[in-house]
C-alpha cells in the first residue's frame, strides 16, 4: 500500500523501495535482516513503542481474545528481550526508563500469579 501511495505522489522510485523495505522489516522476527541505518532506526522506534504502560496495555489489548495464560506467556517472551535487541545506543538510552517500567510490571505480574505477593505459608 505504501508503494502505491508513494508512486501516486511521484515519490522517487529508489526512495520508495527503501521505505517499503523499512515497513516490511519492522516485525521482531526480521531484526537480523536489517541492513541500513534507516531500517534499524525505525525498527528500534517500533520496539520502544511496545514498552512502558501504553505498550503493555496495547499488547494485552491486541492479544485479548487469546486465553489469559497464553497472553501472559507471550508478554514475557516478547517484552523481556526487547531492550537487548535494540540496534543503537541512542535507542537504548531512550528506551531505558520504559524498559525498567515494563520489567517492573512483569515482575509484579509473575509474583501475583505465583501468589507470592500474598505472603501466606
């Protein structure tokens, strides 16, 4: 769709392809396929957006129709490694607080799911 829109507005063909590649490579699974700085920057920005209170809320909303246990497992698998996957030091600096908040929430969630927070023997 982006290619068509960019073509309609006479955006240069070579630049159109770069934008399309950036869009196609933004999923987590394609991190190893990133080659340009632009691809890495947009990928990082997309992953930073997954972090923090809004990112977690959005994630739980997206997976809301799945069983709760599956969503919790997916949250731990998805959010825990993100910070270490970021491509640039600038992205890590920007994401640091949100990542800490995300890990704090996931830690509290894990504790509550195990009932450890109730402190009963």
